[in-house]
C-alpha cells in the first residue's frame, strides 16, 4: 500500500516537472525574435549589434566644415566602438570610454 502511494506521488511529480519544462521551452521560443536582430560575426563569435556606420556618420558629419575627413574618422570610430553619438556634435560620452579616449598620433581626439 505504501509503495502504491509512493508510486502515485512520483508519477504526479513527473507530470508536474514535464509541464514546467514544456512551459520553459515555450517562453524561450517567444524570446527568439529578439535574437534575430543581433548578428554573430568574427572568429570570436561574440554577439554584436549590427549598425549602419555609413548612414550614421553621414548624418553626424552633415554640418562639419570638412565632411569627408569627419566621415572617415567617424567610420573608424564606429567600427571599433560600435557606436555613433546622436546629433551633429557633442554627446561623445554617450558612446563610452572607447569613443572618448581614442586619439590620433598627434594626441588629438579622433572621434567627431
């Protein structure tokens, strides 16, 4: 009689665990669309956000006195830091230390 009760309890526990694990897989499938926006590139296979450096830099340098020089520098910074600050000037701190600390050989700030 005790083994029958133990068997029923174990069976109920297995059914409960099966239900919980199936709910977990459904939640993972719902999160999948987010992963489609992120691409995996390079040998180290890290997840990186894919951004349009050309378009963002063209907008950033649109009012610069030397737009071609600005776009070239901005493109380099965008590729390395994966970020372009909003607006046409300022806001460099939005992109973090990578963007603000990059300098030229002459020790001038590189990123516009």
